[in-house]
C-alpha cells in the first residue's frame, strides 16, 4: 500500500525478523495463482537481498 500511496515504509528490524520465517513458511506453488489466494508465487533471486526484500519476494511482491 505504501508504494501505491508513494510514501516510504520502513518496518523495524525486529518486526521483519519475526515475520520473515512466517513468510518463508507459506507454501509456494500453483495454488498461489488462484484469484482467492492472498499471495502471488514467490519471486526468485532475492536470496542475497535485505531481510525485508526477501520477505516481500517470498510473498510474491516485487521489492
């Protein structure tokens, strides 16, 4: 939402550290292509990115 509103969003390190393992545990696969699934397929190639960018990519959001 922050991107669509053109406002910066910088979650705290503790929040990202707590949320990243949960995001990585969300099953990836064809079910994410369903219009009713809340996340898109994971975006590969962000293994060396910041933890927040890895979290976004794991949930199908382009960091």
